[in-house]
């Protein structure tokens, strides 16, 4: 427990150090950052690439929330990054599915199981990204929700924590010579490592309970599966872990694609808790709005795609088709991963003039 | 063997549940065997549909396999060997259910009531075999290698006795139907003993020597 709280504290300190670094850099640097991420396509692609590389959407979303709290990123600039992080995080279980590549049938199921997560996230972005650009659906809803939360005093919950976090962050920054660059790098490193060890520790602490929840709920109903995905992911603070542990079960044929899909949606919802926790720790209303937009993005995606069978059949059908293609032609499976998670973002970055 | 695996740690709840399932499978198979033997050796009508009674055994096998996979997906480091042992044990437990059903399938093959020395020989073997279900279950629940070795030793003795009975059936002047029934009943009881011995060997033997000494008939 002591280790758990220490890691949580380190996570908050890392976040605060990021905020401090922008104060040390001065206003000009933050404005340059904002200008750089003003193009929403760039934000989206940065989210995909960054998350694909670190294989943790929690790291990307927490950093995004930290940057918003520090004033280095606007809400409009942050939302596309959050969307990109959602796509990028699904690379982990797709990579895990490659472990089944030597057994054709098993790989067909495992790859389909992994990519249903990709297709759900890609579809959600395809629907909500234009809506956000045109009407700011997510930003407006998130800000409304943030006002409600602020009105109920929810944002002030973490105020006592800040009294301890800030002096520690300032002390650490002082040790780094009060350099903006070093404080930023130190903050990111601390946040990344704290989150990594936190996830490892939580997985160890809750795995027995989590496997029991999974066993009891997954095969009951879609609602139970969504609840299980959400709960287990919130417990381990990583959707990559919860979606990845399902891959062998789908590969073995124990869990069907239809049973897995609502669980995946639940995992997407559960993973939004990390950024929400980070945002509440910053105490910044804008950061809380961004974290809430992450939650709303996944909730809206679930509500649009899952309830209606013909729409639900789209990601399921695409995943099934890709599973078959990957099993028949295994290099095609590798090509899909490289293309979707790395090639496409880089190409779009060029096309949108982001470079 | 399990003591070494679990020392200082808590067993996963799913693995614990899988052990409960194997206990249930053994109890159900023992019940099926009782009914089948009563019909075969005492010429009593079969009291239940053995196929139906075997369904929960088959379902429990699926549950155990699923639980083991779920557990290993979450936590491959914890209870790894126990998980692999469970997959081996559940296969033996399921086969015992099938063999108990097999005894019941012999009853309609006999054109006359069962009596005489071969029937008594089978009765004695069954009387020796039957308590080994409980001993085997106790051995793996309590992780007791001594009890497990006792099961293995007794099953080995039973195998020889039943092989001898089969030889005598072959040399006898029984009608074809009765010879088939007695020889097959002896074979089935021997196989049930072998599967109980396999389960016991997972407690008494190192992992790579589980089922050691078992022979295919």
C-alpha cells in the first residue's frame, strides 16, 4: 500500500513538474506549443504515434492533461490528441495477437479479437472527429459536465494533495538547476515511470480479483461484460493490459468476438480514469474538461456503435475479415499494423503540413 | 508436489475453483460407476440415464480448461505448474466418467443374468477400486503424496488382478456375449484404475513424470 501511494505521489509530482517547466520556459514557449498543435490532424496523429510508441494511452492522455493545465495546450488542441491516443493504444493487443501467428486458426481468432478494438476506435474517431471539428460536440459537452463538477466542489477534492505535491515538484526542479528543459524531461520521465510501475503493481495486487470478475461476468451479458472491462481496467489503470489478456482467450476460442466486443468497450471507458485522476490533481478546469472529453468520446462511441446491431456488425465484420486475411497471408497482418499505427500517421502528418 | 508450488503464496481463486470442479467430476463419476456396477453385477435395472449423468462431467472439464486459460492469461507466473497439472488431471477425470458410462453400456450386451466366479472376480475388483476415488480426491486436495502413492500402488495391483481375470475369460467356455461383457468390464475397471493413478501421480510425481507407468490398453 505504501508503495502504491508513493507511486501515485510520484505520478502527481511528475505531472506538476511538467506544469512548472512551462512556467520556467516562459510564455513564448507555451504559445509556440499551442500554435504547433492548432492543426487538429496533427494532434490526432501525434496522439496515435506517441501512444503507439510508448504503448500506453494513459501516459499520453495524462501528459496531454498536464500540458492543458500548464497552459501549453488548448482544449481544442488536446481533444484530437486524446482521440489519437485511443487509436494508438489498440496497437498493444494487436501486437500480442502476433504471438499466435504459428497456429493458423488460433491466429485468425486472436487477430480478429485484437483488431475489433482497432476498428471500434477508428470508427469512433471517423464519426466524432468531424463532429468535433464542425460543432465542438465533445468540447461543449465536456465543459458543461466540468461546470457541473466544479459547482459540486468535485474539482477541489485534490486541493490538499497539491499542498504536498507542489513543494516536492519545486524542490526537484531546483535540483535540476531550475531549467525548463530538464524539469520537463524529468517530469515526463517521472510520470512515465510512476505510471509504468503503478500499472505493474496494481496488476499484481488485483489480478486474482480481476480474473474472478472476468470469469463471473464475461459470459453473462453485454452490460456485464462492459462493466467488467471498465472495472478491471480502472483497477489496473491500463486498457492495454485488459485487452491484451483477452487475446489468448479469444485465440483459444473460449471467448467469442461478440463476447469480447462489449468488454473492449468497457476497457476503453475504464482507461479514461487515469487522465481524470491526473486532471483532478492539477485542479485546472480546462484539464478536467479534456479528461471528461476523453470519457465522453468513449461513451459516445459506445452509444453510437454498440446498441444497433447493423452498426455493431461493422467493426465485428471488419475484424473477422482482417482475421481471415491475416491467417491466410501473415505478412498482411504485419503490414496492417505498420500501416495503420505508423505509416498512416506519418503520411497524414506530411499531407496536413505538420512537418 | 503442490506444496512446493504453492508455498508462501495464495492460490488463485480460479485455480482453486478448478480443483473443486475436479473433485465434483470424481464424485459424479463414482456415482455413475456405482449405478452401472449395480446394474451389471447385481442384475438390477439401471437407475438413471448415464449419458445424462455424464453431461455435468463434460461441462466441468470445459470449465476447468477455461478457468486455467483465464488464469494464465491474467497471471502466467502464479500457479503455472498447477495450471498445467490441472489440464492433465481434468483429462483423466473426464475419461473416468466415460468409462463409468461404458460399464452401463455392457449391460444390454449380456443375454443372461451375471453370476459365477467371473462376476465375483469383478465384484471384488470393484470393491477395491471404489474407495480409491475418495482417497485420490483427498490426496490432491490435501496435497498428500503418501496417499497418492497408495492409490498408485493399489491401482497397479488391481491392474494385474484384472489382467489375470481377462486371461481366464479368454480360456473359458463362456458364451460370446458373456465373454465380451466380462472381458470388457475387466478392461474398463483397469482403465478407471489407471486414470485414478494418473491423477494421483500428479501429486506424488514431478511434473515430467506425471502418468509415468501408465500403459495404454
